[in-house]
């Protein structure tokens, strides 16, 4: 399955972004309120500059205590973004996420973010594919 197909199945294919200069405490509140695991840092909502996950925040709280919540997202965001295109396969994305140990990947086409794909999205799509394959094989065996 392609990333573009996975994004179409999501109820909200948009990407939540915050601009540079946003406080980590504000980003943490957004993550909590929206019940999401990451926010993309982008000044224009189109070009990703970095990504901030709940894991990034927890690591910083562990290192420096609550004082990190008064820092800007720019100070702790991951800037080495790994992105994919709409034509990437679920297997490619899953492999990259597993190898690099992250759970959220911006989807970029023509230097503009068009969505974000999560590990959960990819696993769900693979399970759906496997279920359909199983049903097709059962049908073949039973002569349907």
C-alpha cells in the first residue's frame, strides 16, 4: 500500500504545526489536548524545519527538569528530519521507522508537507492488507 492511500484513509490528513519560538510548555499542551504524539515545527505550515515528539520532551525533562518547559521548541526539536513521499510504500516507511527508531514521519511533495504518517497508520494498513489476502486465499481454497 502507498502512503497516499494511507493518508486518504485517515480521518484528518492535515499536519499540526507550530512556529519556531513556541514554548515547549505550549507544545506539550497541544500534544496533550489533541492526544497526539508529535508536532512539526514550521513557520509557514508547509516547510518542515523540525519535529518535536512527546519522547523529546520527556528526555529533556529527565535531563534538566521542568525548566525545559520554558525553553523554545527550537532548542529541543529534532532537526534531522526523515520524510517520505506520497509514492513511498508502507513497507518502506515501516522499515525506516523501525531502523531509525521513530514513530512519526512527515510526508513531503514538491518541498511542501502534505501529511504526516505514523507507525500506527502503517501497522493498521498492513493488517488490513494481510486480512484481505487471508480472505482471498480462504476463498480460493474453498472454491469461491
